C-alpha cells in the first residue's frame, strides 16, 4: 500500500525535487501540494519538468488533510511556530527548513540570533542526515532537513573528526545559484550571477552549527564562494591533522566510516579527470562523492566532497530519512545515478 | 527474467546513456560493454556518474558473447560493414550510428556521398523513432538509431506534414556541445565553445534525409547553430502553411498526432516563462516537448520542439524501440522526468 | 578641449557602457551621472568595473546641469514626455530608449500601442544607427538610440534589402540575458535563465518597426530565442531572394553596402570555426560582424550578423552617432576590438 | 616614434592578448608575429577578435627580424635553450613562459624537476610582476613572465607577508579554462569542462615557487580548482596571522603596500554583491582586485584576489613590465577597465 506524502510550501526548488523523488518512489505517492500564491495552478507552472507527470494542482495550506508523511518546505523560521498544527496531520513530519536542525536551543540562539519559538520540540527532532544520525532515524516522528553546505562539510570531515585527527580545518566551499532559492534577487540576476566567482561568505557560515552538532566542536571555519553552476556544492576542506597521515590510512579511515552508507562514494583515483569529486556528475543524484589527498611537504590533508545541494543537501536526504523513519530500505526512490556529460 | 543487453563501443556519450537507462530498466540487465581502447578499465573512467553503480569493466569487442539485445555505438560507417557479425550474437540489434537510418540505398549515397556496404540490409532495418515507425517496430530484429537533429525536426513538423499543411519550412536548430561526441576537437575546446552562438551549418544538414524519409519530401531546409549548452536541441521551425491556421486548429492537429505517444508533451501555454519548449528541463529525460504559435500578421506557424540529444535523440529512443521490438511497454526504463532547475 | 557628456539614468547596463566608452573617449569627459535611487553613492556600486576609474558619485536628475552632450538612459516611455526639459541642458541629446526611434507617429502607435506624447519631435530625431542614417547624423541635435535586435536584423539584411533582392525573410534571433536590463525578474533568475534555450517571442517583435523604417517595408518576421549568454545577439536571417544569388555576387553586394562603415566586418570564410559571425568575440566591441551563405538546393540565402547588444546595439552606436553629430571621426572612443577567448 | 614589438609563438592565448594590447598601445606597434604551424595565414584565424584590426599574417620564426622588443610565447622549456638567439634580435626580450621566472637554478630544479639549460641567464632576468620587482624592471633587458596563479597568490598575500604577519596560509585558487592554453585536451572538452567544479591540484602547485621567490619562504600551500569560466583567477587565501588583526589595520597595511601600484584596487566594501573581488569584472583588464576580511571567532584573515589570467596574469603584466623597462609610464596601453555585465 502506498504512503501518502503531502508537501506544505511546494513551489520552491526543494519542493520540486521532493515531488520528483516521491513520484518515482516505489512505496510513496504524491498527496497534496500547497502553495499559498499558486493555489489552483498546475504544478508544472513552477516545475516544468513535471508537466504531464504529476497532474495535481497546487492547493492552499488549509486544504491539506491528513496523510502519512508531511514535508514542510517553508521559509526558515516559519515551521518552528506552526509545528503543532502540522504534526496533527501526519505521524511523520519532515521539516526541510533550518528550524529543527539544532537540538540545543542555545545553539539556535547563538547562530540564528533569536530564541526558538518551540524549544521543547527541538530535542524531539532527529537531524535528517542518515550518515550522521543513522539508527536514531528509525521510528522518528519529527525529522529535520539538512543544510546543504553543512552536509558537504560534514561528509568531507566525518571520518577524520570521528577519529579525533583534526587539529584545525578550513572548509572552502563552492556553491551554485540554486542554494539561494527560487525568489529573484539582485545577486542571482543572470547577467551578474553568470560567470561569477565570488567569495561572498568569508567566514562564520551558519551551517557550521550543524557540523559542530554532528561532529563535535572543531577548530573549523568555512568560507563560501559562489561559482557559475546551478546545482552543486564542492567542499574543499584543508585539514591540519593531529599527526601525519598517509593515503593508505586515509583510505582505511574513509572506507570504515562509510562502510554502511549506500550514498557515499569514495573518489580518490590516482589519475584521470574525475579522480576527485565533482558535483557536475551528481546533478539529480543522492550520492555524495568524497575524496582526499595529502600534501607531501606539509602533511596537510585535503578532504573533498561533492553533492547536489537540492538532493543530498535537501530533498534527497529528506526522503532517505523518511525511508529510515518508516522502516523502509533507505535507498528507495533515490537510485537515479546522475548524468554525464550534462 | 531479465533481458541481457550488451554494448559494442560503450565508451562514448550515447554508450554512457544506454548504460544508465539499461541499469534502471526493470526488465533488462547490463551484460558486456566493449571499448577497444579502454578494455579492462572500470566503466566509471568514462562514465563517472556510474561509479559504484555498474561495476563491470570494459571488455574488448571480441569478448562480447551472445545476448538478448546488442546495441552498437560505433562511429558512423563502421556498423554497416560488420553488421552480419553482430547479428549473430543477438536476435535484436540496435545500431545507434547513422548507418541504417535510411532505408533507400540511393538516399544513403545522396546524403553520405558513398555507397552503402550492406544495401540489402537497409530495407530490413526499422527506423528507431517510435513516434514515426510505431507498430513497425514490433518484432523488429534490426533497429536503427535516430539523428538527434532529425528527431527534433521530425517531431516539430510531423502533425503539419501528415496533414499536408506545409508549403515550405525552415528549421532553425540550436544544439549543445555533446552532439559532437566525446572526442576533444578544436571546435569543442571549452575556452572557445563556451558562450558561443555560432551558425555552423547554414544549410543542407544531413539529418534532413531522415526527416524526408519520415515525413515525405518537403520544401524544408535546416540551419544549425551551436549554443552554450552540453545537452539539448531546440528546433524552431518556421512554417509557411498551405492555408491559414489558428491556434485552436493547431491544438487539435498536434493533439491528434501525438495522442498515443507517451513521450511527446504539448507545451504551448498562454503565458509563463516555460510556455514553449526548452531543452533545459529535459536533460536526462526521454520526453520531447513540442509547441507552436502563429504569427497574426503573416499566418506563419512557428513549431518548436525540444529534446535531450543523448536521450530522445539517441539512447532513449533506442531503448524505447527495444521495448517495442520485444513487445514490452515502451515506457519501461524511461520514466525519469528531467530536472528543474539544473 | 573636452566635450562634457552627462547621463540621465546612469545606473543600468547601457548607462554603464556609456560611462566606459566616454571615459576612454579622447575628446569627451564624463560629466554628471544621475540615478534617482542611488544618488550620493559611488558609481562602482552598480558598475564594479569602473571602481577607481571614474570617481564621480551618482547625483539626482535635478542636479544635472548644462553640458555639451546629454545621454538619456531612462526606461522606455519616460524621455518622450520630458524631452523639452533635457534639451534645454545640452545642444545635443541622445536618447537611448525606444521613444524617438520611429519618426512616424502612426508607426509608434501601431507598434507601441499608444500615442506618442511629443509627436512633433519625432520627425526631428535622427535614428542613431550610422550604418543606416549616415550623413543625416551630421549636425543632428536629437538622436535616438537603436534597438539591439533591430540593429542585428538591419545589418544582416541591409545589402539585400537595398538591392531589392528580398522576397521574404525570417530573422531567427538569439539573445543574451543583458537585453532584459539590470532589474531582477523571474525570467532572468540565474537558476532558470542559465542554460536556457527558449523561443520567447515567436513572432511580431517590436524591433521590426525599426527595421522597416530603415530598410523599407519587407515581408519579414522575427523570432527571438533566449540563449545562455550575457551579452550578444546573433541574427540568422533566412532569406528567399527574388532571384538566384551566388556567393560571388553576395560578396560584391555586402562589400559595397559596407564599404564606408568602419564597424561592419564581413565574416564569411570558407572554413575554420570562426568562418561566420559569433557574438562571443564581440563582447565589449562596437563591431558588427556580418556573413552569409547560400543553400545550393533551394537558393535560400542565410545572412548572419552578430553584435554586442550593449555596445553596437546601444551605447556604442550612441557614441558613434554623437561623434558624427559633432563632426568628429566616428570611430573615436570605439576602438576596443573585443576579446578572445572570453 | 613607435616601438616595434614582435612576437615569437603568437598563435596561443597569451600571444593573442599581447597583440590586442600592443595594438592599442600609444607608443608601440605590432611588428612580426610568428607561428610555425600557421605561417602565411591571417592572424584572425586564431584571434577572430582581431579580424580587420591587425592585418599582418603569421610568419615563420625564422622570418622574424630585429625589433625593439621581442616577446616569447613559446611552450614552457623552449625559450630557455634558445634565449641567445632571440636576444640578438632585440635589446629587450620578454619571455612569457616559465623558463626565466626563478632566478635560482636550484629552485628551478626543485620545482621543474630538471636542470635549467641556461642557468647563467637566470640571474639576469627580472621577474615581470611590477608590483613585486618595481624599480628593478627599469632598464631591464631580459624580463620573465609571471605565473597566473602565482600572481593571484602573491598579490593577495604581499602586504601581510612583507609585514611578517603570516604564520601559515593556504591559498584556495579557482581558475578558468583558458589557463590550460589553446590546445584541445580531454580535460578541456566542453561537455565535461562546462559546469565543472573540480579540485584538480590539491597541493604543491608549481607556481608556489614564484610566490616564495617574491615574498620569501612562507608556510603556504596552494589548492587549485577548475570552475566554469574561461578567463579569471580567484585566490581565496586563508591566513593564520601571527597576531590578531582588525579590519582597520588590514586597510592600512594593504593601502600602504599598494600605494604606488596603479593596477591594484582594494575591494573590501561593507556590503553589496561586489564587496569582494570577482574576476568576472576584470575580463580583459590589467587590474588586480584585492580584498580581505577577518573571522571574528578565530582571527583568521581571508585575503582575496582576482585577476584575468591572460592579462594581469600574463600579457598585461608583460606589457606593463615592458613599459617600465623602457622608461615609459607603466599604464600605457593597459587602461581598458573591464566590462560589466559580461
């Protein structure tokens, strides 16, 4: 029997990807999809790839009825105040905003600059990155989304962090334009966003909070630069290890850390143009490619990760978390391997 | 029981797409994949998206044994001379090169400038565009591939051509860089191919031969321009009709022509940025989007089609044809809806 | 002695290009530059390339005082109603909007759907495309700007139109995102504008009015498609000639037509990737590249032109017209040859 | 009187840029331009922007006669062995290859893995980055070119390095495709190079040798990633300073360091999309934009620089060095300010 999955706020990019993934999910079916602004209009107005694929029109949020899973894709800060309302509609709620990612209200205040409106619910929510929270997602009833840059940083650093091998690290993150969402803005205007290579967040990116929660406090900072791509994150993490590490040991560490994670691929070939991760080959896919190299001179480790920010960094991890929460195979609906070339 | 599908010449872009599609096909499994140059190396050397997805290494062409379907992805002109050899390996051979697209040896000579080496086989091959050859593909044992630009032109013009409504037409075709294949060349060098908008084939494109074979002789010419995209074809066909046509009648004509074709979508909205076809939303998908408009002043009809040249214009139509030849549902393995944004 | 040139509405893309060109002009100097929204802020806020190059801040329109040349870069429809005010400030006014391009008030009403507010001034303005209006620009006191697509179409067709050789023609025009201006919009949002190939104006483009005014009434329609480029127009004009034309005669016709126009280059080589015009090599340049080919089968002539929409299609032609109006060498300040690769 | 400047190996990208710059130089004129492969063909075959601008055809290297300045644009390793021959032709030779950048033969051996063929000439050559070698270029007779990535790293770090404030640093460098030159290759094939974000040189980039020579030995490593751009380098240098630095002091340090360098602009605004350097606005320009920020938490300094790799990172610095060597104003021929948007 199909699981009925509905979406609150389905007109944006993560909403569109959720629709695509749920439509292809062998156990789920798309229920209702709300958009206050577009109620009554066909989904393909905002998601032209779904024309003729999903025929439901957008409804209003008030129209959304009970379902098996409810995904919240509202702007940051909205879900926190309305969470009780939505939880009444479904036994499993997955909120893709930033509202329930941090379990500690103090962390929320520190990084988001205000008090959380539902602090008691924070502890209840499970962070929706299965590579980090794993079994804790089984049976979860409130699951948070993930920050896309946080996901990239976490997956690049996790094996080293868990082994206590990071003395200090800097994540130099390159991101595409879809991170900023579907709303036009001066910075995303094509004539100026095309061909840009711009370090727009030199330090202190909010997604660090999620990394610290997942990996423990680290001497880590993040610098984010916009590059000319629509989807994708490349995280180049410059790590000063606590001791000398050779490639062989890195292979062992990363293999062990990701032994049971079906969506992390290790990419650290000796040669070839694709010897290290590149988000270009991950567009549409839930894979996270992770690689590494060592600087012979200094011993610095360069850990590299690539994801599609809208899939592994948003809708894909959300569906993967849903699968785990409901006791399904975590790969269901997520087997699209990406395209090359594209 | 799975159908075993093997590929001769699987290191190029259409080979990679065939691998992706066959891997996701519910009734097929990937058999052997040959590449003379890369025998012994893992597939992901050339198809990095398939790393960890398909683990077979490339083999030599001589290694390829009997199978249920054999796809030939060799350079144009190679399959024609070797076809008997390959047909001994499988009851169904699908050749994606240009060698068996034209059923008339005279047409081949006229457009390709030389005699066909296996002229008697030409009549046996069925042109692999199901929207054109339909039932003729049922039970076919030799199926040709399609030209990507031919596919775009044919699908834009088919409803008008079948109704005898085209007095004259010009197809202004815009294409991406993957059309030229995986081999580096001066014209595909990134510093000069990026951002280009270049009319490189002003007239007389070879793919016209396929259009004439499919739609009958027409007063039609094609102009092809390269634009900055990797995958995709947009065909803007400027049609002078034999009589005045209004939008309503166009809707009727196109609806009827494509009533039974699951992969053609009609896209001719009254407004919105996606009111006419755009190959951007079709990357990876087997859909062909077809739309139309009328110039009020002159009565000219503008028929527009968009496809992914590597899918509907190559590997996708090949798999769709395989499905029909084997009596399967033609949509099997081809349900990926494309991505937005991407 | 330097000519003082000021700009009303200098925060947009054509304003920025005017600033760049005037700054490098050996006989001109940048006077005042107004922007109601940005008054008091440095120019480099909107024109980051000019940081440290031009130090004037934006002023309000009311601050602008008398000068030798005044350029108006306001939204379409604004200059028409205020023209008397601005003409009091300078003996030469160049209006880059669409307001004074059509000399016949009836044409204006037909194409813009409303009455022109200063119809008596229309006849006074000289159309600012020197390749068309030539000597009429000498001594002009009110000069209009040009439509970028109109410029591309006009220059592709002019030699054939003047010789009365066009029976019918269709201009298939490919354009970049900067045509839509500096204001963010849904259609110019990077995630959806990148990689698009979209026929957004199938017929009846307004710029046809300028072409008809320049070349006489023609059986001509235009179809405009957006492609992934920031600057640039490529016009591929499909011309059915009144009689058979060979390449040799085309060379003669185009050479003669453009004998005295320093910014039109003929590009119709026998081979090479740059044998026909490509706007990629014209970014920043005032050149218009024009080429042609003949379809052997049908005799159709394919006339191709490429320009930078912000230079030859806007600010460059405006400066060139200023030069002519003031009796200067028309090439002054316009010698930047473009970049390759870029 | 004009200085006659000739070029050996003028068919590549730096040769093309030299031609463009020398053509616009008020005191220089283009003499002969050699290309062994293209001798006899017009320059615009390789430099389509120069069609109708410079009419000289390519000659053979043997045809090149005496001139005032000779630029060598040969592949790395060639000039070193032929340097005596070329110095006989001109009192000033500027070699844009890597052959004469390092003055110490031991450094050359260490970084290039072989002995330098003309070690005694190394000490004679002056490194052609005026921001570093300044007055030493006056009267120089043999000038080296610069590495583009070296230039970006050096200019980002120079003020901090000279003040002894760098404890350790990592330069995360993002580069465009023109860095790899005009020769097609697997890695520069458009279908795979477009949209790539690929860390291809995780550590130990050769250009570090130039940085160490210019700034003294530093605890510095470089990681280079390819992004989807044709021209441009963005260097994001992550610096751990020897003591806490505030923005005010950074402003003072950078202002002082670059007080007399007309081509370095400081870009560190408080807000706006262009508040830090972006190579997008520098295409075609000799400017280097340099900015900085401080991470409040850790005190890390992020120093950012952007250049056009073919201009400030190659041909532009070469012309600037020529100007200084000949006692001319260093800005001659280099005043093009870049384009926006583009």
